[in-house]
């Protein structure tokens, strides 16, 4: 059974990663706002590019968060006796 200190250390590492990720998103939002404020009125091409870039970044962040969540679940469940990945547990049909 894992030691309580080990669990606490893992939780702190996860929280620090989340805080770092959130700060990066805040910084990106600040940069987005700064760029919007420098646009020439009526220049919709620049604004369209800026919007596309913001949504592309958001998609990458969400994909990264999805992968992170899946890796956490896989790591945690692999430590629980009697659990297997679905692909590994499926009968092979022989």
C-alpha cells in the first residue's frame, strides 16, 4: 500500500502541474488581449487570424489535458491489483 507521504507528494506534483498550465493559459489570454488592442479598426483579416490562432491553441490545450487525464487514470489503475486494460482483458477468440 502506498505511503501517505508518497500520495501527498504525488498530489502536490499534480497540483503544481495544473497551476503551471493555468498560468500558461492566463499568459496566452493576456497576449491575445494585447494583440487585439493593436489591431487597426476594420482590419478583419488580422482579427480572423487572431481568432483562428486562439481556437487552435485552445484545441491543443484540451487535447493535452485529455491525454494527461488518460495517463493519470492509466497510471493509477495499473497500480490497483486485479485491474487490466480493456484491450488486454478481451478474449482472443481462440
